[in-house]
C-alpha cells in the first residue's frame, strides 16, 4: 500500500440511501480494530444521521464532524457535514427524500475526489428510482462519474477469482443489440487491458470476450453479429499484440470453469456478466469504475432494505471495496513512480 506524504490514504465514502444499508456498513466496518490505521475515512453526510444508526446498532464508534475533507485528521473517523439539520430516516423504505440526500452526499464526495481532497471514493448503494431527479438523471453511479471526471468509464467487477467488465451497462435489454458495435467492443477491450495492466499489475493480460448471441450465433443461424462485429475486433486487437480471444458462448463459459484461464472477461451486456459474477463472488465482489482519472469502487450489492438495522448484513463486499480502492491507488502511484524513473510497462495499449 502506498502512503501519502501527509499520512495514510484518504478514503471518501458516501452515505448511499439513508434508509438503506450504507451507514450501517460504514459503522460496522470502521468499528473493527485497525481500520483507522489502514486509511483515513471521510464520510460525506451528517454526524446526526450517523448518530441515528449508532443508536440503532448500539455502537460507540467515535465520529468527528468536520467542515471540509481538507480538515480530516488521520487516525480518526471523519464526517464532512453536508447537511446540518436532522433528516427523517425510515429504515427499509424507499423515499425521494432519502434519494435526494444520497445525491447530496455523492455530489460533494465527487467534487472532493475531483479536486484531490480525497484519494479514492467508495460509494454506498442507492435506490435508482429514489435518487432519480432533474439533478440526477443518470442510470447509476458509473454514468454520473463519467460526466464529472476525465476518461472513458467501464463497469468493472472485481474479485479474487474473476475480473469482468461489460460493453453495455445500465440500459434496457431491448437496446443492447443496437448498442453493440465495433467501436464499443474495441473501446471495452482497450480499457480492460489498460486497467489490468495499470490498476492490477498484470503486464500481459489474457482476455476473453463473450458472444452476443447464444452459441456465438451458431454460424449465423442465431444472428451474425458475433461473426460480423465481435470477431473482427478481437482479431484486430490480437494482431496488435493483445492476448484477447473469443467470442465464447456465454452459457458454458462459467459453468465449465473456463473463466479461470483468463485475467479478464468482457461480457456484452449487464446481466450476461453480472449474474455469473454475483453468483460466484457476491460477498466479496467489488464494482470498480475503470478507465477514469480517479478511483471509485463500491460493494456489488444494493440497498438491502430487508436487512438494514438488524446487524446481520455481510460487510464483506463493502470492506473489499475499501481494500480494492486502496490497492489500486497504490498500484497507480507505483506506476507513476516507475514512469518518472524511466521504466515503462512491457505492455501498453495505444
């Protein structure tokens, strides 16, 4: 782990939906011994909202209220007070009020991330219907961060056993086919390769690309997109030096264990990739927004309205999101240091 000159890595954290599991996971995670030495946590929300959940959970976690992220103190649990007045919390209930405050938290945290006041951002789950408004008209975190930060975002799911990205993210299934084109696939492979090299120190990544149609189209019997669109892009990247293979029929790829032979897997659409990923790694999976100039991770689950306040929800994915963000930060710092000293990675995508 790379340390900042002024202390440990500053990890910004959003509240997520105030009626959901986010604040509970924050309290339970940072109540564990040693967490404050691993990083300097900075929650963007309100000490009053934290106090509500501390009372529910019977927690004595000490949280220090601050005005800005720049005033955070290492070795303490910090909370930037984005709002001062108490907000009515109705655990387990979707509401526009909770969604509005979730956006306030996300907006403030993203601004801090953009200006470098925090090193990485970990976002807690939101209810997409509740957060949606004139101010937040995005399908999810990934698209919002794409609009606020530099780079080309890619939804990238990470676990110890599987790293998977999707060409198309939060769009209706009816729009997937028309959104799959050579440029989108080419960009997805390129960002995935760069991410594996830069963020996960995999110098010659081996990438599998899944087919769009069942059985990879069965030589045109079930569509010709895999032969006409997907395969030519794979061939082009391979000719340019990438170890990229496919398209593989998605149905047998995971059940056969073939995914273990690759450093990364590129799926065509959301459920094609996320269903097997969450089946294999639900309690440890992390959602990483790859391709941007700043680092954001998140647990791979939702608001867990049915579990909030009971103290029984797993903290595994939330903790892994924190650890992964710190790991990626360290890897990027190491790459920047190597570049200054004249070292270049053996593999770089143009």
